[in-house]
């Protein structure tokens, strides 16, 4: 039974998430995305996108929660802004002429 969880008589592997786990990942993703706008956007942005993707059930089709979609979108915006900031900061060191 190592590495798998049992619910009733059906075996559930680690790949399937319950509704509670998905909503938790959605909230964690939104919190990481909002915090990423202020500190460490290049780390928290991708974490927010991953948590949002897991909260959506790893697919774009079907029903998905709003928090999961918000986490993915804000995480992507956060990551892009962090990369732009990083590219602008490297210009002052003479790397970009």
C-alpha cells in the first residue's frame, strides 16, 4: 500500500486530486501570485502557475474554478514582469548595450 491511498474499495493513486485538494492548490496559487508582485516574482510566479494548473486538474477543458484560473493568469503576468525587471536590471551592468 505504499504510495497509494484508499477511499472505500477503490484505490486512488497520487495523480488524482480531490475537490478539497484542488481548492487548496487554487488558494495557494493565488497567494503566491499576489505575493510575487512584491517579492521574488521569478520564483513565486512559476509556483503560482503550477499550483493553478494542478487546481484545474491539469487540463484546459471542462469545469474549473475561478481561483485556479486566476492563479495561472496572475502567475504568468508575475513571471513576465519579473523577467522584464531582470532584463532591465542586467542592462545597468553593461551586459546589454
